[in-house]
């Protein structure tokens, strides 16, 4: 911080301050005045601050003692006298001299020390202690805790913030994010029991508390730093549970019944402490929770939280589970859809009633609609299962594949609690397998290459799942050498996908890897690298209405990030109209909608109609011809054209009108009704009308054939 | 546009704080004391701009830091306020936090420390 600009400002400031101090102190001698005294104190205080920043350490240290003396005078704990005035004035002289000497070191240390002795004598014993340290930090036991075999430590962190934390300009989320930067959350629990009813909810208050298990390589000190401004006056408890932490049975351990075991599992008490308390319990016949608190092994809050957990476990055991055929769930969802339709029919009837009756009926309906919506959400959540077991099955796969390639690879799994639709989990397994195989074969280098690059010999593949913005993300990351962009580019140029010297966005360039027949591996391996596969992976993911992108950094590794909808039963759809019929296009496949010019539409022999969009030609589809219905327009340049995309191929669909965007509950159609590939299902709209959901991929293959 | 307010009676502190955080890309407004700061904040808000955060001293003439925070909280409930002071007495810190201070940093500060704290608050 010894910047010249800062120093210049300080020189000027200190000169002014010292001049004011001179006259103020002289004035104090004749008439002791509290205002003047306060000003003197503040000036010295300011001098101290400035000198510290500008790098005048000697002056800083000196003014600190001086400030302590003046503080006592200001508070009336000691009387000012002539000797003290002289001491103060001499002190000012020394400061002036020390500041003038360009470097704080060149000042007269002997004089300073003599003055300091006098000042300390004035302050007396009480303040001699004060002059020592400026910080009174909380004492903390800092023992660098043990780590596990991979150099990780595990901390159980409980943060219950004060309700009014937002009003202090602190966002708990900011703290949780800081925490996450240190490592990974193995367990996360948000305690919502303090959240009041909606009516009495104050949006300016924080009602949540968090309990997390953080896996990190950092020490507990580093973790404490995150809570710098909040750990004094909020309920923050951090415990190192590395020694007791067993990743395989962590969940199982919480699920045990006894309170002592719950506390032990969370790392609140040690095994010895538990035994101690159990012995005493036998003799005294007291409650274990009370004993733990009275012995100081845990706080009341800890026991309270453990009791909540115990309650939950009890409930789990009491209620048990029922296996249900998913078809039954689908049926329920369908029936619920019917109710929604019934509701809108009633709502329309209400329009014909008298104003008063209509108002009352609509009010009643409103409540019912809210319940229905909640019903639907609950129903959807039944279909959701955690992805953990599906991830676990890859451990064996990784081991087998890496052994066959003579590579050492460690599979790390994160976010196994992430829930998603059962069907999605089943159908994502194959694409994931392919991506993992790719990561092992191409991503991770041979042990020799890794050693040469200064990396650990064994590679790491991370499978990670998380929720974000209403979607599920699944990532397959490796810590290998990354994808060589130059090689991808060369291959793309050879295939004529991109012109020599043409600028292309990174994401777009990497998307070429998903094209059929595109492989940069010069050597064809037994497992992968034959250019077959990645296109299949992408198609599979797109058929789940998902997308995939690649992130790669040279020498650091590659991540394949798959984005999936939470469920297959509901889609975000765009309603389009052709004549009197309504169709639904999945929002995900829509690129844009345009009104083409006449010269943009061309007919090519054997290839049908093409439409030119931004310099490229796409096939044009007339829905009214495919479905044999009426249409308002028969010329593309008079109607709207929606451009859709599937697997990198675009298609123009002629429509009469874009009606609007809506969440659609999909009803599957029996093959007896339609075997058309162009339709993936149907939905019933609010007014009872049935709308077909168009399958863009199917439409494409239908017109291609 | 969101401003960072730097409130300290010492120009040395003001300049050095500004120097430390100027690369964050936020416009910085200096004020000499609480009164001065409130006037400038009213001006900023009056123009439709806002306050990203305040960094303020405790001991200042005219209006001290604690009073400033209380007044500031009346017009801005959520913007972080970092107190930058030589005061380290627990009573003072408590008074500051009760008034609505977000953090308390003891002078002299380390540039990296101040920078990382400010970044954290305005992220």
C-alpha cells in the first residue's frame, strides 16, 4: 500500500492535522473544553489511521500509544495537566519530524522511545495492556486436522443466521457460495421449519438455516474465514469430522435411531464422550440429550437438531414405502389433466352468469386451481428418484475399461442426491456410458504422459449432477489433456464444414464433434475413435429434449455438460395454428420465426421445397398437406415460417399464427391412433381442444425419406 | 449505475481505499463524513442510480459512522456497509452491527484483504 499518491495525500493531511493539534492542545492548557478534547482525540486517531496506510509504521505505533492516553483523558479517567501538555506538544514535534523524514525509519528512535515511556507512565498499568494488541479476535483452537487418503478434510457446518441478517447488507447465499468455492458439499440440508405461513411471512427476514458437510482440502481456519463477519453474532458451528467420516455410510449413519448415534454421526460428540454419557445414563436414568448438554459435549441447539432428525427417521420407518407401477402414476397425471380441462369449462360457463354469481364461482375455482397445481407438482415429484444408484453402477465400468487400457482412473461422484424423472435416468445411462468411455480412452492420458506433465499418475473422472433453473445438469469431467482445437479445426476444414481462415465460435467448433463420422483420433482404438458414437449420444440426449455442450481446457481437462428437463411428462411448448387446428412445438427446438420473401423459397427437383434463411437452405414443411387439413395461406411468403432445429439440421414449418407459449402435459398416443413419426404425443388445451405435439426429429426423417 | 461510497474524514484513507478498489469497475464517490455521504447518496439515488456498497469510518466529525449507518439504513435496507476503522472494542463493533453494518475491518488494512472482502460483498 506504499503508493506515492497515497503518501503525498498523507503528507498534506498530516501537516494540517498537526497544525490544528498544536493550537488545540495549547488551548486545552488554558481552558479544558470537551469539544476541543474530542477534536484532539479524533485528529490523533486520523493521524494513526493515515500513517498506517501510508506505511509510516513508526508513526503508527507511536500515535497508537498517544491515542490511548488521550482516550483516558477524553473519558475523564485522568486529568490533563501542564506536564501532560508539554508531553503532547513534544510528541507532535516528533511526529512532524518523523513524517518529514521521507522514510519512517530515519526518524529519531531514541526520542520516540523516551516519549513513549513517558506516555505509558501517564497511562498507567491499565492501558499498558491495551497498548499491546489492537485485535481482540476470538480465541480458536487451530490444530491442522488430519486428512483422508486423498488429502481431503470433512467439516460439518451448521449455520443458523439471525432473522435480520439481510438488513445488515449480508446475503447468506453469498456465504454459502464462498463456502462452496472451497470444496464440495457432500451433504446439504436446508432447515425450513422456521418459515412461517405465507400470510405472516416477512420477505426481509431470513428463516432458513443450513447444515452441510463440506469436503475440502483446506484447513478449518480457511473455513472460518468465510464466516469472518458473521460468526460472532450468528449461530455458526464448524466441526472437523474427517476422522469419523465414512463416505459410504454417511447417510446410513444419520438414519440410525438413537440420539447419541445421530450426534456421533454428525461429529458433534466423539465416541469416548458417547460412552461416557451412556455409562452415566445407566446410573442416573436421565435423558441422554440432557446429559450431553450438561457435560458440555454439545449445545442445546445440537440436541434439538438431532431430535428433528430422529423424528424424521421415525416417520420414515413408520410409513414405509409402496412400490407402484409407473403406468399408474401416468394415469393419475392424465386424470388430473382432465380435471384442469373441467375447471376451464366451468370457468367459461361462469362468464354467462350474472356478475355476482360469476365472481363467487370464479373465486371458488381459483382456490381449486391452486390445489390442482400443487397436486400436479406432488405427483411429478413421485416420479423423481435420485441419480446416485445410476452413477454408482459406473464404478465397475470405469474400473474395467481403465484396466483394459492400462490406465489408473479414479471415479468421483458428486450430487448423488439430485432427483430426476425415472424415465430420464433410465434413458441417460447409455449416453453417459459412452461419454465416460470416451473420457477414459481419449480424455485421460497414459500414466507416463501424465507423469511427464507433472500430473498425478492416476487420472480422475468426475460424474456430477445438479439442479439449476428448472433443469438437471449432468457433467462428465476428466482431468486429461483436453481436446485439441487445432485438430478439430483441421478435421472440420477437411470435411468442408468450415472454410480456411473463417472465424468460428469455440462452442460451435466443438459441436462438430457430435456430427456423424467426425473423429479426430488418428488411431482407431478398440473402444472408441471410430467416429461412431458421439452423434448417437447427442441424438439420445435430444430425444430426451436435452442438450449437450463441451468445455475443454488444454492440459486441464474436458467436461461434457448435459442439460435435461426435470421430467418428460411436461414440456414448455409453443402453440401454433394452421387453419383451425392447433399444434405444439417444443420450445427447445425452435430457433426463430420469420416471414420469408418470395425469392427465398425455391423448389428443387426430388428434394422438394427449400427456404433460404440467413444464407442457408432448409427444407420447408407444409403441415396442412401432411395432416390433410385446411390452411389460411398456401404461399410461404404470405404466412409465417417457424425455423426449428434437430441434431444440427434445420427445418422451416409453415404456419398461420403463433398462438403462445404454455406448459404442456404430454399425453402419449396409442400407436393405433397414429403411427406417424411426426407426432410425439398430444395435449388437451384449456378450452378442451386437442393439440398434437410435433416431433421435429421425426418430421425431418419423414420428409427426408 | 451503482456507486461505491468511501466515507472517511482522512483523505489518506479515502485515496488509498479508492486506489485499492478502483479496478473493480464501479464508480467511486468519496465523502468526508456521514452528513456529506448522506447528501451525496441522496444525489445519486435522485438521479436514478444506486449504491453498491459503503465503506465507512467510525470516528468522523459532524456525523460519525454509527449514526451514518443508522441513517443510511432508513433509505437503503440491503446495501452492504463495511466499517473500516481502528476501533476494535467489542462494544463499538456491536453498536455498529446493531446499526446495520455488514462487516468490520480494522485499520490498517491489507490491500488484498480489503479487495477480496469488497468483491465478496458486491458480487
